[in-house]
């Protein structure tokens, strides 16, 4: 039953991700991307990572997609009226199928890393996912976390400056 659910969610994720790049209306493309994000959150739940699933929904499906929709509305992006060349679509599709084949071949031929560490399933159950992520984020990865927050602040200031009308 679990594998059937996985394949259904995977099929929806693949179809929605194809619709992201093929929809002519940018709003429909953004809504397809939201559905793809929800499918990814479902995968996280299936992997027993509820914190990552909630983060996926709140950050990406919520905040980032609202930002993308606001940018689409701010720039007044219209639907595409120019017909695309079929040779470029064929070349892109061929390249995508080739990369998918190589990825499947490498995954089938290779093995997992086999890396071990101080964390095991018993420790995760004892401490909890969120506590372990928070501890690692604010001790080992504090500087990258702060640099990311500064970059996001610079992006927000830049967006406000670009969107501001001249007085």
C-alpha cells in the first residue's frame, strides 16, 4: 500500500513539474509549482521527516510562492504568444531523457555511501528531529545561517527599491 501511494505521489509530482515549464500562463505555472512542493512535502512525511515537510510547506509553498506571484503581478507578465521552435524542444527533451538515463544508471550501478555517524535511529527517537536540527543549525552551522539571513535581507531591500515608484 505504501509503495502504491509513493508511485501515485511521484506521478503527480512529475506531471506537475512538467506543467511548470510547459504552461503558457505564469500563474498556472506557479500553481503547478505549489503542487510540486506539496508532493515533496509528502515525500518528507513518508521518509519520517515531519519537520522538513512542515518547513517545505511553510517556506516554499507559502512564502516563496507568494513572493513569486507578487513578482508576476508586479511585472505584469503576459502569456507567451510566440510559437516555440520544435527543434529546441526536441533537443531539450532528448538531453533531459539522456540525463535521466545516466542518473538511473549511476544509481543502479553504485551503492550507498555507507557513511556512519554518531546519530542512529534510537538517538533520533530519544531526542527528536527538531531538537537535533536546531542544535546543529545554531552550533555547527551558525555562520552559514546568519549569512543566509543577510542575503535574504539584501534581496528584500533590493526588491523594495526596484518596486518603488519614483516620487
